[in-house]
C-alpha cells in the first residue's frame, strides 16, 4: 500500500538513495546502460526461457509479485475493473464529508497515512473482512506454488511481494526468501508508536468494534469504535501494512542490494509496475538478466521494458497469472511437481490444473 509518486526511501541505505534524483516532486531513476541479449536466449519467448532453465543456464530466479497473483484465491486486486479502488464506496465509510470527497476523487486515500492519522475508521472498515478472513480463508494459487517448485529445485533467489495477503507464507518457502514489500496482514502494530499488538486480539477487537460495510456479519456493531494501543493509548492499531506516505521496510532495500546483481531471471507477475520504489526492481537487475512479465496487459514500458520486435531480454506472457504460469510449467515439464499441491491450492486454481493434467495423461497414453 505504498505510493507511486511518494517514494519514501529514508529506510534505504545511502548507496541506494544516490541512484535517485527528485525534481519537482517527481522521481527519476539513473538507468543502467541499454540491455543486451542474454547468452543462450534464442528469442524473447516463453519457450526459449523454459529451455534455458531446463539446460541450467538460468539458475537464480527472483519474483516480483502484485495483486494479480492472488486474484484466483478470491482476493480482489486494486486497479482492475471490479477491484478494490473501482468498487470503493466512500459514503459507507465513517468519515467527514471532506474525507469522503477526497476518497471519491482519489481512492488510494483510504489506505494513506494522511487520512489514517486523522481517522482510522475508513481503513479498518474497508479492510475488515480481509483482516478477519486472513486466517485460513484464502489458499495460495497455482502461480504461488510455481514459486515453491522453484525453491524445491534450488532456483529461487528471492520473492519480492507487494501483496499484504500473506499467501506466500503458506507455501512452505523459507521465510528469509520472502520480502513483504508492503507489509503483511499477519502482524499488527501501532502506526503512532510502533508497538506490536497481538494479531488474534486485533481480530477480536475488529469483530466487536468495527462495523461491517459489506453487510455479511449480522453480529457486527452498527457504529465503529476506536481500537487503542496498549502502549501509547492512541487509536493507531492496524495490521502491519505500509500505508501510502510511510517508509518501506529496511529488509526490502537490503535484499535488493544483496540479491539482484546475481539474478539471471526476474519474473514479474500480476503488478501494474506503477508503485515505487518496488516498480524499479526490474531496473536493478543486470543488463543481461532475462525479464519475464506475466500480466493481463503490457506494463513497465515507461520504465524501459521492451516488448517490441527488437527486444533483447524482455518476455511478455499476456493473460492471468495462473494460465500463463501453467503454460510455462508445461514447457518445463514440471506438471507432476505442480500436481502435488493441487489439494492445497485455491479452488479456482485447482480447477484450472485438473483438466490440464488429464490432457497431459492422455498425451502420455497415446505416446
């Protein structure tokens, strides 16, 4: 939940901050020299990338994921039609007329520090079902489990996830491999003093003190009440997600500095690449690193990602994350690896996988 133009780098090391220039409130990146065709990449297609992985020419894979990877789990994304910003109804939220007008004009205001420090209710009311439902309601998607398989095959370098849903932590991937760029719903703390707050206690408090604007909980209160910090006694308790206008965690900058120069394949999935500084991860990899973008529409072209005929290293998979990842899995011959997790996947993902497995079995029988 961090801002596109509001890139807060105070947590970043000095060596990282020096890569940016701020002019007239906008951020400019000192770009690397032009890219070059990675050795062994025949063309910028998924098949060529798969062949490089199969032949051991791509050994360090990093992921940058956004809300699109979790859509099949039943979690709406933010910017697509029908997403959270598109369906936001400020008139239902506990707020002043001026605050509602601001949210109507700019939906991201509902998850901003500027609004939260004045009024915590819009954020808490909007997030109520997500905070309460985080515990066991959602399952990782097919695309999530592809990341797990990469770890099993000792190919996974790091996951930079912009999502706060915590699904990456349900994969069994080592925690140190996961960088939750914008925080996680799995922890709670005070935005004013930083004190931690028991997440189970927060869920209990939300259940009894925050109204339900979605009208799905008949036991929810009619009006919202403040949830106070046990340390500073201010109403700043919320899940430990990064609001627009707040700093990103130091671990994000440290991992970028440590890892990205070693990455030879960066897979970008389900993100608009508009939220900085996470959207600059593709610019931090080496010039001969293969970059694969999986999304419903091309993104990142203003950042220098090239999907044209003269592309050297950028590969585009057009479609939803699960479908395109399944194509890649088939190219790699990893379908059996993926099928191990079919019962642990979101139902929508599992439904996509089962027909594919049947087709694969038929091909084997005929062969």
